[in-house]
């Protein structure tokens, strides 16, 4: 069994619990999202020991759109050669990101503010990739600027192709 198949099996074994309010975002990140993106080749835990300015992944990097705005913190900033490539916004699995709109607007807004090409939103149940170059409007639904949506079962095949 591959590592991604083991991760999916772990999720399915207790999926009914993960979909409750009792399972929080911090646990989701450490149990599923960190391992998923490590399988994709990202150094989430900085095992290479790089200084902060050279790390591939920054957790909760402060992001400020303007002097008058509050600082926002995307859950993950993915970088190559110290240049931001995309943000990942995590939501606990009980947040149905495939049905509600606010999390998509949040993820897109982070990417749009930083002039990135994409932003990613995931609750592990779904992973949604958005075009971050499209201006975010309050009336936007979760389908606006959606490039690709993966259900967790589809991730097995996609990761096998990427490997």
C-alpha cells in the first residue's frame, strides 16, 4: 500500500468523527494536510533546516493588503527559492467547502492580495484550486475562478500520476 493510500485509509477509518465539530483544524493540518503535501514533495516541517527566509513552507505568514487593514494569516505559504507560489487555506472537514462560499472567497482573497496565480482551499475531504488573479467580490460563490476540485478519493490517482 502506498503512503497516499494509507493516508486515505486512515481518513476513511474515522471519517464520521472527522466530519464533526469535535475535530478541529489544527488536528486536520497535522494529521492529513501536512502529510499530503509532504507526499507531494513539499518540506512542510523544514527538515532541510533552512533559515526562515529560505523555507519552502511558512505557516501562518502575516499578510497585509493595506496599511489600514488587519493582518491576515493564510495557513500555509508555499514557496520556491524564497518566492511565494501559492497559499493553502485549511478548514476543518465539517466545513463543507464544496457547498459554502466564504472559505473560497477567503482563499482567493489571500492569493489576489499577494498577486499569486493560484490559491488552494482544503478540508482534506475536498481540495479546491482557484485562479487567484480574478478579483474577489462579496457576491462570488465557491465556483467562481475554480480551476479544479478533487475529492479525497481522487487524490490517490492524482498522486500516483505525480509520483
